[in-house]
C-alpha cells in the first residue's frame, strides 16, 4: 500500500523515484509554489526538479505521487 502522508525528507527514496516534496520557505517573485515533483540525482547528490530549472529549494517533507487516473 502506498503511503500518501507527508514524511520527513530524510526518509525519502533516493533510487530515482519521482516524489512530491514541500519546501515551506520557497517563495520568490517568480516562484510561489512550495511543492515540486523531484527525484534524487545520484551523480549530483541532490534533489532535481522535473518541473522547473530552479535548483534553489530545500525540501523538508515528501509524499508519494498519486496513481494516475485510468
């Protein structure tokens, strides 16, 4: 069963799985969203966004992506 509860970022999978992360401090003029879809990039040793080229975020929590509609 997939867990859809927010978890501490330290428990997030680092195997390339795409997840949703939350960065409560992420607000700028051009970026108002505080959630991003990301995956762990082993070579860069950092979270990489699949929706933005913005690298300036520090996620604190994560949750699994929901299943897509049928």
